C-alpha cells in the first residue's frame, strides 16, 4: 500500500496549562475514510484544528502528502489540498451562496463550482441569496460544497451531522461517501460514533485527549466493551 | 450656493478621512487612533514633495497615498497584530495606536519643526469659474472629484472585487476565513494600507484646501472623524460619506449664519440630534460589524 496521505504522530495540543490532546497518533490512508470518535470534550476538534493549521500544536509531527506540515498555517495547507469543513458549518451568512463558493475556491480556478451546483441544486437555485437564508442541512451542503471547490486531496469534516434532522444526516453521510468514492481522502470527526464508524474503514476512539482504542471500524463497532464504555450513550 | 459648495468640498475631505477610519473598524472591529497622525504626516510630506522635491501636486498625491499605505502597514504590524489575541485587544489596540500616533507626530516635529507649513503659492492651478453665482477654483473641484472617485472606488472594491470579498469574509467571521484558506493577516494588513492611504490623501487634500499644515491638524479632525462614523453607522462606508458631508455643510453654514466661534457647537449639536433620532447611525444596522 502507498504511504498514507496523512500521518499524525504524538500530537499534543495545549491551551495554556490545559492539555487538550496528549500524544495522539493516527494515519489516514490515501483514498480512505477514517473516523475519529469520542464524547464531547474528548479533544476531537482540537486534533482537527491542529491538523488543518488553525491552531498550533504544542508537540508532535503532522505529515501531509509526504511533507512535514506541523508548523504550516491554514492558508498554505488549503493551497496544498488539506481542506476543513468546520464544526458549526461557519458559512458566511451575510454573503451570497455564490460568494461563499468563490471564497472556497480562493486558491483554485473554481472549475468544480458547476459540479457542486449539479450535486446540490438548491445551492444553484439560490446562488444570489445570502447563505444565511439556507436551512441547517442546506448550510451543511454549502460548507461541504465550499470545501469541494477548493479541490481537496484530504477533506476534514468536523461534526458534519451536528444539529441536523435524521433524514438530513443520512444525506450528509451519503455525500461524504460519494466524496470518498470520487478519490478524496476523508477524516471524519463525529460525536455520532456509530454512524461515523459505519461509514469508515478505520476508527480511532478518543477520550480525555488520548486515543484509547483503534482498529478497523467494524471491529470497534462489534466490540461490546468499547461500545458500552465510549460509544454507548450515542444515539444512532 | 457658495456656502453649499464650500461645505461639499470640506465635507468630502471629512468623508475621505472618516472612510479610512470606518474601513478598519468594519473589518477588525478596532479603532485605529493613529489614523489622525497619518492624516497630519501626509500633509507635511505632501508639502515637502512639492516645495523641496519640486513635484506637481498631482504627482505628489499618489506618492502621498503610497506613503500612507506604508504607514498603515507599520501600524498593523507594530500595534494591532501583536495585540490581536489578547483578551483586551480592543483597549490595547486603542492605546497602542494612540502611542504610535504620538510617535509619528514626534517624528514630524523633529523633521519639520513646530511651525505651520504651506504649499508654494504657484503650486495650485489658478483657474476659477462660476457655478450658479458662486466662485469655485479648479483645486476645489479637484478635491471633490478625487474624494468622490476614491470613495466610489473603495465601495466598488469592497462590494465586487476578490479582495473585497476576502475583506468582508474576515469582517464577518475570521475563523471561517481562516478555514477557507484566506491569509487573514495579509487581508488585514491590506485593509490597513488602504485605510491609511485614504487618510493620507485626505490629509494632503485638507492641507491644499486651507493651504496650511500644522502638527495638530490630526487631532483637530480626529473627533470629527469619530463623530462622522458614529453618526453614519459604525463600519458603514456610505454612512461615513453622508456623515462627512453633513458635518462639512453644518460647519460651513454655522460659520456663515451663526458665527465662527459657534461652528463646533452647531456641527456637533446637529450630529447629536441625528443620533437621538437614529441611535444606530444613519446606515447602521443592529449587526455592528460590517464593511
């Protein structure tokens, strides 16, 4: 197998004296979908933000596409093809849908914009309206579309199902699966652990800032002790 | 008619100054109180370029804009960027920029001395003409045209250009802008450069309008600029334009009909009245941060 697209070794993230992430290591294989699951406060968002350059890790090493990017800023990582779909979607509500997509394509020619409009017709229909007029599910589609026009080699999704109706969650997971099938590697961070592990080939369970379990996703799901200890409270 | 035109000329300079102020506020939610020092410094540098450098004022103006842009970059890099992650960043930026502005003025004092400086008399075109019985010089028309063109250009830039889109994104949600791959520091620095370039041109035009530059000219306009952006609606570009024109007209008419010693009382009193009627400002909305 070729080298992983993302390798995280011994990652540590601190906020002042508080260590939110302690010695976390994992890999995302090229073209694979890996899920990072755990309860609220387990350190999942800190990991994803450190990997995407939004916050500086206090220790460890991050290798993306064969290059050490531990100290790289977010904008240079996006240019390299490491693109985040942030928690809470973070769409620019007062700007139009079209402008949101144009900003997503900041480092590219925007040649995939039409593809996004085809994939999400509601965005095409309302392209001149403020993004804030979209429903929660549509905003999530815009956030994913905005990442797609950046032409990612690796897409990081932070809690993409949060706050969405079950039917919309199904749609979001379908889109994520399609993206992976299209050749983009995916790192998925979710509280909805069962859903995330079912979509993934590999999973890592985070608790108190550390990886407590890892392995093929179906094995993690099949292990009753893990489910009871870390995933038991999660609703499907 | 004469007073109306004079008010427009003065008001357009106020508006240009205030737009620079409000641009940074709209993007960063911060007040850059070194802006008045840029206004003053640009006037002195403009006069030096014309008197010592022998340049025409039309050549000096773009150079003054570049000089202002460089000062803007310095202000951002020295004051605002190092302080931006502090919990008290608003207050720290305010005080830091007052400090840097004071240093700029001290450098002016060292280089130019405390005296009033003027453009050479032959620096201005002597052409004048009549509009509706009022006498207008070519210089005054040029001041108005330059101000309006710069403000229209800025408005277009913010609304339509790629850079403007980035500026609005940073203004609305810096975190989203970061995640999208925008270099927020660079966008911020560019905003400061633009803002200060406009403030610098306003300073040079002001010095041309009254043909004098004094070290205190920045502090004289500082309060007016702040009043204009509050009345216009904090962070609103059209608000700064309209607010500036209202202030300019109010001042000129106050001098004409009430007496020059009443100028500030009448002008600021009018702005107070506007705020009582419309507390959010003329173009302000409940959303405070906008470009």
